[in-house]
């Protein structure tokens, strides 16, 4: 399915909000418990970023905020980390042009935002996965296109990725382990692989990652069956997480972070704990934490893009940080017991860190 919806991002969406056609949940007395937090000193202190701009609404200007949204995705703009896209469960897609100090709503679909991807060669094109649909947004033209609708009952889009070597190639993953591909920027789609057949249970494709040095190499990260690698843009696949079987529930993956300081290294947040590979899955080793394996649920993980030894991970109500690769850890209690679902480090200024806190466990 391919249809166009014309919108004016800040000239139409904001008036719709004011007239009640769409809605943003504003923070009340408990607003600090979820939402977006920012640290500018490498996690030592955190400030919630809630201010929501409602265009020409002079009466409420400066009083409304998005402190009660459940974030599902935070993404930096390709060329400017001051521009941040925020996907939410019920409050649609939002953008900040000043590092989170002010937020503008772009649009609110009928389902939650599951993923966002940016065209690496055209910074004005965004792809958005929401429930069973994929949208293509042209920022400059203020045009929103619905480029895919999944008609199978109970199947929805969970992840997106755009090939940096060929932006016409788009990958999309589903909640039941199906990997889709488009070779023409979303005009048509075909199925590449089903990862559900590799395990008795259906496997959500949580993330699709493309190797930063070779775009032919693609990783599909599933929730329960491990990680699969393709070296030929999805034609053939091989599991690279067989070594995780020695760690109890090591294949139950909640998050993954590339170590950009090394060629084939990434770190997993799993039910077992933090597990890392430096050779693209040939060998795996766990990182020692303050808690015994399997006793604390880790929702998110991030590695400083300029220093492999600086690692953050998020649990319920706390963020842990190491500066020495896991030999010692410091704990920062957050003003909530909710889940630290997202951790994101500014690639240009690594002392700036963002977290998304959700009340969805």
C-alpha cells in the first residue's frame, strides 16, 4: 500500500493539537517519573527535558510539557546531534532542534512509534515504523507518505534500517521474526528471511544494524533466538550467538551497542547480564557487574564512541557507569523506579548523554 498524506509539520500539527484533534500528555505532579533526561557531565547529574512548544499558543506557552510520555526511540540527526527525534508510545513523533530543550510534535499515528531511521544521504528523509505501517517523511516538503501496510493480523513493524551505501535499500523487521526489504525506497517490498523458523517461539526483530565499514553486512537482533549476520545484504544468514548458550538466558536480548572504537565489537544487555564480543560473535565474554548474573533486569546499554572502557547500562530506577571497562562501577539513582529503556551518547560530545525512562516493563 502506498499513499500520500500532506502535512505541514509545525504549521498544521500544532494547531491540531490546540483544537483537540490530537493530544499530548502533559506532566503532572508525577511527571518526573518518565520521559527524557539529559546529562552534560557524563552522567553525574541529570535534568529532565520536558518543554513542549505549541506554536502560537501564547496563553500556555512555557507551561506545557511532555514529561509524561513513554519514549520508545531516541535518534540523533545524521549531521547534527542537537537535532533529536523522539518516538513515543502514544504521543507520536517529536523533534528537538536544540538538544532537547524544546520539543515540537511532528505527527501522531494510530499506534506507537517502534522505530525511526534516517536516509544517510538525504538528511531530510525519515522512515517511521508505527504499528503495522511504515511512513516516509520529507521534512522540507512537509509531506508524509504511507509506504507500507502489513495486512496480516497481529503482525506489526518493530525495526527499521537504511543501507548507508545504497539508501534505496530499506530493511524492516516484524514482531514475528519476518525480515522485509525494499530496493526502491519503499515503493515495493519483499520478504528476505523468517527467523521464527529457527526457534520454536516467534521472535521479535528488535533491531536491524548495518556494519559501518561494509554495508553488505547486516545484523538482525532478535529477542530470544540470538543475532543473525548476513554478509550479502540479506540473501544468506548465519547465527553468530551460539556462544551465548553457555550463559543462562544469554540469548534473551534487550539491547545492543556497537563499540565504534573496534571493527567487529558489540555489547549485549541480556537477561544474564552484559556480554561482549570483539570478533563478531566468534567468542563471547561477560562483563562483571555489581549484581550476580540474572538478578537485575538490564534494559539498555551504551558505549562511549570515543572510549571503549566507558560503558553505561540502565535498570529500574538506576544508571550504572564504568570508566575502566567493568572493573569498577558507579551507580546513579534516578528520581523513579521506572525502567531506563534508552541510553544514547552524543557522538560529538560524549559527556552529553540522554536517557528515555518508561513505565512499561
